[in-house]
């Protein structure tokens, strides 16, 4: 998978690049809008990660230009502003998704993967990882012989874990991505939700040898283990 | 006490009336009121002219005198003399005065306000300790003279003033009414342009950088004042823009390093051996970074609120769903607490989903966090008069004395005693002030009541379409 990252802040870029590379992506990085647009038009990419505030040309201008040239590459915008107007104008110009700084690199990865999958079309309706399959439309999850319809929360949580296998998600990270809540030490909804998932999908037979792939790491968070 | 413009005007008008009447009395008392003497001379001349015309033919000075005497009040004997040149039938005193007049040969001045048919002239003469005002007019039988002691004129003027004083004494309520009326008219007239200006001030659009008060539409005396106001509002707008830019800048500047720190921390957590001491410590640091991000996010919303520009993403919110979900989550976590809900089904209102979520979850979070073991949490909601009112009450282990509105202040932490350390209370101290800003950004109010038996209630009122 080929990703073009246009981001002027070198430190953020470094950290996004290593994040993507460790997930198996090839990342091309440009530090200003002008060069970024050039590269986007010359080479083929599976997705574009575009910072809004850039020297020479801002993210919106690049986006407009790319869409004007008829490129339908998925574009995800990164912004420091939470203004609705900003987000709306991004979508109007043809952005596929939006992420507000500070973001989790895992979330960015998940979103980029979803965008690419959606673009490719074919297999986008189900995600399969570590023995768990998840149907995007019916929200039915299956593990081994057990399958169950998930609630919205459970679905988002499982999707998030499935798209980043082997990554540890802290409780706050899950709270932010699934419940969209800022840090709140007073609640353990995450643990409750994971327990519900486990209950819904685990084999009722206690002697089953299979180990549920979602692992709790005490004091740290949760992880979907790679098989 | 607040000063009143109306009372000041009233006092000023009353003072003017008193000063005018006092001054006129003083002038008359000093006989320095020459115009009044002139006025009575004219009145006398008019009467004399009428008598002369009414009785043509031979002059009967005695008869005319008796008529003229009636036209003056309080006339004493010897204070009026009437004679004519060719009719020396006047009294001895009149003849004596006529001689003195001829001897003195005073300057005659024409009297104003007389008919041209009977022109009068007047002159003053001092004779035998008496101060005379003499009038004369031509007549077929020589000049016709009327002499009056000036004391009479002064007495007449005083008489008028006394009459006036009498009227004042008897009719002072009317005078007071008159003063009040003048006051009302004057204050109306004086305040009207000020009110117009006030209206212009009140309706000016603070968000439009080119909206100013135009001096052309107001009295030119206000130009300086309007200039100050426009300068002030420009400065205000400057600060406003500055504050808005600062919050956006601060957000940007903080977000970049925080994103990087968080990213690397998570990477380190993933790389550290599972369940190692290092991994747990790193995740604790990551938690603190989350706290920092959360504080900076809250400060961002608060600074936007200060600049008056919280951007709301208005959409219909199902309160039942939102609260129901929240209570279900909380019930699962806090099984010793009793939750009760009292609200009609299907409450929908317009608001920013994310902010309202933050509001309710903050309030519920506090209700649980500061509750006592086996405590209670009550949620009530109702819609009345286009308002959604919901309240959240909870029992608490804290002593509620000294708990007041200060808890809505930023970074304020409620401590039961002064010695209690801040570190014993978790949280940033921003949650409730954020709640209040969220509610007021939606045009509502958030209040706290402390009730007996350690119950604390937060009541939120939000405007609601239907």
C-alpha cells in the first residue's frame, strides 16, 4: 500500500511515517503544499494524508486541485481545529475523512485502512482477523461457532481492534475512539464492554481449548492478538 | 443612593422660580425697578387720555382727578395733582407745583405705548421732599398735567407683588404642579436624544467589525462621546479577535507536541515486554498525557466561550437514549448505588450532541465520584414552557457546608477543610465550569442546590423548541 503524507511539521511526519511503516505501508512524505500536490498528481497512491495548515498551498487548495484533475484517491485531512465550518468545507471539497489533532496514530491507520478498503470495494463488507469475522452491514460478529449481533458500541470497539491487530489500546484510547469521551478515570465502561463482547462470542463450553484473541493487559489496556 | 437626573432638573427649576421671585422683590424694595414705574405711568396716561376724550369741551380738572384717583390703589391725600395751563382752577398745591415745574424746566421725554391722537410726555421732579412723576399732554386749553408721587407707583408695584405672593401662598400646589410639569417636559426633551443614542448602542452588532455608531444621526454635541464609544468598541473587537486567535493558536501549538508524545508513548507501550514494570509505568505516563490533552481541550472550549464563539453543531438529541445509555453503563460499574430516573419518554431537543454528552457525563461522573457507599442518584427531566429542565441529585460523603457557586469557577476544588490536600481530590477542576459554559452556550442555565441530608442537586434549564 502506498500512502502520500503531506505534512510540514517534521516531528509529526516522522511519527506518522514510522507508524505507517510498522503497519506495512510505504509512505512518501512531502513537507509543503506545492511539492505535495505535484507528487500527488504524478504518482499513484492508495490514499493521501493531508495536513490542512501547510506552507505554499493549504490542504483545502490541494484537495480542490486533486479533485479538479479527476483523481479519486481517498483523502484524509488532519487539522488542529475542531470547527464545524472547517470540517464541512473539507467534506464539500471532497475529503473522505477528517481527524483532529492530537490523534492516535492507530486511529489514523484504522481510518486509512477503511478508506482504502472502501475504495477497493470488494471485500469491504467483512473484516476478518485472528479468527474473528465482522460483517460491516449486519453488525454480526463470529468467532468459531458462535456468532452474535453487536450493539453499535461493541461493533465500533471490535472493528477498532480488528483493524490494528497486535496493537495495545489503552482504556482512554478506546473511550476516545468508541465513546468519543475525553479522559475520564471514573468509568470502566471499556472493561464492561469488552466483557460483554467476550461473553457474546466465547464458547459456552469452559473446556474449549481456544483462547479468545482479545487479551487484557493489566494496567495497560487491551490487544487483539495475532494468531 | 443613585442620583436621579429628574430630581436634579426639578431642583434646578424650583431654584429658578425662587430666585426670580426673590430678585423681583429685592428690586422693588430698593425702588430700583424703574420699568415698573414706567408701566404705571403708561397706565395712568391711558386713563387720562380716556377721560380727556370722554369729556370734550371745558376742562374740569377736579372731575378728571377724581376719576384718575380711582385708577391707582392705595392713593393717599396729596399724592396726586392735576392741573392745566389755561385753567388755573387747580388746587393751591397744584399751582405751587406748576410754578416749581416751570422754574425747574425738566427734560420731557415722550411716553411709549400711547395713541398718537393724545401723545403724552413725562418728566421727574423733586420738590418739598416729594418725588414726583409728571405727565403732560397737549389740550385745546393749554398743556394738561398730571403729577403723581413716585411712592404711589412703588406701592402699586408692591401691591402687585403682594397679590402675587398671596396667589403663591394660596395656590402653591399649582405652582408645584407647574414645576413638576416643567421638569417632566425638560427631562423628556433632554433624555430623548440620550435614549436614542442608548438604543443605537444596544443594537450595535459586536461581531461585525465595520458596525459603528454614525455621528450624523445624532446631535453634534454627542460627537465626542460617540467617538469614544466607537474607539472602545474597536478595542473590544480587537481583544475579541485576539482571544479567538489565541485559543486557536494555543490549540495548534499544544496539539502538535501532544500528538507526538502520545504517539511515541503508545509505541513504547507496545514495544515493552507484556506486563512488565516498564509497560505499566509507560501506560501511567500515557494516562497523564491524556489528562493533559483533556485539560487543553477543555481550556480550548472555555477560551472559545470567553471569546463568545463556541461553535455549536446543532442537531436533535434524544435525551432518553443518551441518559439511559449512561445510566446503564454506570449501573454496571457501581452496583452499590441506587439509580432512579423520572422522565417522560421521547424528550428531544436541539443541541450540540458532543457537548451535551460531555455535560451529562460530567454531571453523572461527579454524582458517582462524590457519592457515598450505598448512595443514591436521581435523574429527573421535564419539559415546561418551551424549556427542558433536568436535574441530577445525588447523596454525597462530603460535608456540604461551604459548598457554593464557587465550584463553577475554574480550577476551584471543594475541600471540606482548609487542611485537606488538593491531591485527595481527582480531576482537573475544569469540569463544572465547562458544564456551565456548555449550558450557557446553548442559552440555558446551570445551578447547584444543596439540600438537607447531604443531597446535592444540579439543575439545568435549556431552551427547547416545542
